[in-house]
C-alpha cells in the first residue's frame, strides 16, 4: 500500500517560492529547502523532482500570483491613468520592499537566464506579455485622444517595460523612494 503524503504540496510550493525569491536559486541549497518546507529531501524529490524542477514550479506560482496586467490595463474607460498608476505602483513597491526581494522574474533574468535557455524563454515570454498589455493600453489611449498621435505605443511600451524591470532591480539595493519616484515620473512624462 502506498503511503499518503504527510504534507500539503501546495503549501510546500508556496514556501519554496518564498525561499527562492528571497535567496535566489544558486544560494538555496537542498538543506535550505528541507528546512523551509519542513519536508524530507526524499519527499521533495518524489513530489517535485529536483531543485530545478521545484524552481520552475515556484516560478510559475509566482506568475499566477502576480499582477493582472490584462485586467489592470484592459478595462473600459481612460487607459492612460491605468498605465500611470501601474508605473507608480512599481516605484512604490520597489522603494518599500523591506526584504529587498525584488521580483522573482527579474531575479531569474539576472541570475539564471544568461545560461538557462528554458528560463530565458520564460522570462522573455513574460516580458512580451507585459509589453503587449502596455502597448494595447497605449494604443487605446491614442485612439481615445489621451495620447498624442505622434507617440508610438509599442516603443513607449518597451520603454515602460524596461523602466518597470529597472525599478525592481534598483529596489533590491536601495530604499531611496525619491530615486524610484523620479525615475517613474520622468518615464511617465513621455506620455504627455
């Protein structure tokens, strides 16, 4: 008779995500995972596979719990205020990230994507999604007269994507709220 699992894999995955988010992939050992999850090493392997497979699942969990860009930027009504609010939210979160975790996607891009083609593909896919959501909102803003005709929604979306990701990187090492706000506002001034 097969033994039943003595832990909740969903809870364990959430704890693994938090640990990877806080420490990164390379700095997280299997011993760290055993301690954080409260699960035996053999059970981690049996349930999730190895450390890399667990990281991939934690990465997907992070995406599931992330910002609903389509909902935030695709709603009815004026589009530009939603874009502005999103950029300002990123600046505030980056400035007030007490644990200096940053963003797991950005952390993955910096730590793993340069030498892991699968994770590089996943990061690019996420950034493509965010850029597309921003471009759609900015296109709608231009169609509604909120954004000048001469503004390129795709180019602005790319700029804002880079600013958003940059805010997350800077926020990992600095709590200078003025730096974050100033950068966000300068980027947003291009929408005027």
